[in-house]
C-alpha cells in the first residue's frame, strides 16, 4: 500500500511539473488554485462541523485570505514576512507532531489549515509569475519527489527505527535520512544547473527536504485525530488531494523564503 501511495504521489508531482512547464502561466496558476481549493475542502472536514454551509464558508474564507496575502506580498518585505511566519509555524508543527497525541481545539484546526495551504499557494504562485520562476517550481517538485522516493527505498531496505509510530507507523528514521540524502544529490545537480554556491544552495535544499516530511506528518496528525485513513477519495485507493500535496505545502514556502534570502527571487 505504501508503495502504491508513493507511486501515486510521484505521478501527481510529474503531472504538476507538466502543467507548470507546458501550460501558460495563467492556466498553470488556475490549475494550482483548483488543486489548493480541493485541499482546503478536504481540510474543512478536520474542523468538527460536517454541515455543507460551514465547510463552504471555510473554503471561501481561506481563498479570501490567499487573495489578501497575494496583494500584501508585493508590499516591501511583505512576501518575506509571510514566509518567515510560515517557517516558524512549521518548526512549531514539528514539535507538535513529536508530542502527539494532543488536544486539537477547533480554532487550532482553522488556523492550521490557513498556515498549511495559503502560504504554499502564495509561494508557488509568486514563482509562476516571476522571471524563470517555472524552472524553480519544477525544481522544488523534484526535491519533494526525490525525498519521497529516497525515503521509500531506504525505509524498505534499512528501515528499523520508527519515526513517530503514533502518527505514521510506516515511516522510519532510516527512510527520512535516505530521502534527505537523495534530495541532497538533486540539490548538488541543481547548484550546478543554477550556478549557485554549492554549500548554501545544498544547505537550503536539505532543509526544504526535511521540512517536507513535517508537512506529511501534520496532515497525518489531523487524519488520526479525526479517525480518517485518507483526506479524501479524489484518487481512488490513494486518498485525497491533501494526501498528495502535504509535502509540497511545507516545502514550497521554505524554498521560496530561502531563495529570497539568497536574492534569487
């Protein structure tokens, strides 16, 4: 089952890369927004209320926050501020995951959905409209792809020490290390392609790879808290949109923040 999920995740990432590379930026942006909107809809089931109006209200409110973030990001220092707050959130999320099980009040679920999904959309959207941004989008997708593949292979071959069995029983520390190692190889190739300083660029990419694991885990926390195996059924037998983009949601904002610190975007 885990192998099938990895294959599905890689297939979706490849499809996203194709969308980014071959569709004009406006069409790619619309496709990205639709994917994130599906993720918001799936997240709305983590808020306790099952009623359709409440879930739709949450989707509309989060989309409105995305629009507000888009305009604010063009203010001086606006984009960096949003992404710095997002980085702080993912560091807190890591500690939270390590301490699970914990209580999750509704307000925490509401705010978590905003912090998971809105910055991911903003980061990828800003790249899509930037000069040469499409190449950066494809690269961060490859980083996440490499982390997933490396984690699966290393976990299968060497996995013994469970990562956080209360949250994700199949993940191991050996898998995490293998995923980050493969991502580092991709990062070295990226440093040569983009003609960047290897040390700083690879360090950024390793951090992005590590934080992508947290994205997967935080969605798993919410699914376990609400007794759900998958976030949805849009991919029969393989879960929902959130199950496929959780790692991207944490990786993309941190990657764009790192690029901005290095003066690349």
